[in-house]
């Protein structure tokens, strides 16, 4: 009788482990695809040469937090808009966000952009 309960309990633990592993794998695939999806969306909606106003409108329409830096101590990184996209890549205790830098020329036209993951935690 005890053997039956043990086999039944072991089968349940194995099944739950397989389900959890499948969910984890699917979540990891979605998380790794998200930065590429963001970059593709930006490429489609904000071609090089877009105005800064168009970039700001895109970020506002998508409710993406952003701020503009006109001058900085580092001359290489002046005249840019930085946006932060929070998403579900959270593995305790580390939280991951996407940071997008939109670089503009002196006429406030988009010259380039970059998407990078930023992880924070202990």
C-alpha cells in the first residue's frame, strides 16, 4: 500500500516538474525575443532621419518613459533621448530592462539608435 502512494507521489512530482520546466522554457524564449521585437518596431516606425518630435511622439504613444539630454560632459554622448522599457525579464533578485538611446544631429534628426539590456540587482 505504501509503495502505491510513493509511486503516485513520485509521478505527481515528475509531472509538476515537467510542467514547470515547460513554462520556464517558454518564458525564456519570449524574454529573449523581446529586445529584437522592440528593435524591429523602432526600425519600422522611426527610420533614420526622423525628427526628434516624431521619436518623442512614438515614445509617448507607447507609454515609454524617456528623457532628453542636450549636453553632457562627454561630448560623444550629447543631444540624445534615452528611453527605458520595463519588461518581464525578472529573475529574483535581478531585474532586467531595455534602454534605448536615440542620437540626434544638430538639426534634431535621428542619426542612430541602440537597444541594450540593463540588469540591476545585488
